[in-house]
C-alpha cells in the first residue's frame, strides 16, 4: 500500500505568507510569485496550476464560491484560521499538514 503523504507539489497563493513554506518541509512548495503567475485570475491560475501541482493553498475563503473546484485537477486547501499571517499558521502547522494527507476526492 502506498502512503498518501509522499512528496507533494504545493502552490501557495500570492497572498499566503511565504514563510509557510518552512512549515511544509519535505514537499516541493512554490509561491505564485516564484512561478511567475502573480496577478492572474483564479480560473486561469487553477488551470495552469493543475498541470504542475498537486495542491493549491490559499487564504481566499471566497474561492470555493467563485470557482467550480471539481472542474480542476488539483486539490484546494483553504486556510480559514484567522488573520492571514504566519503567526496564525505556525500553531496549527500540524492541522495544515493533516489537511494535505486527506485523500483527494475522486471525480
């Protein structure tokens, strides 16, 4: 049986604190800015990201209401924990990593 939490390719939304990369050691984590996709519309971003990444992490709580997420071949994790700062995410790093372990919904 394969373990789900293998090396994952994770893309951080442009408003996500870049320091979050440090909390996701063991995975390939890039930011939207590093990938040259800053200021891109969400639909276009998800289309491109689904070709290169397994997971998209975003603090944008409206994203699931603005996009039909099942249309994209990428898991989306919405960081809805409070203020969008690294100090918010550090205490819940285990919860974030656990969210990455959940199996993707089959289409």
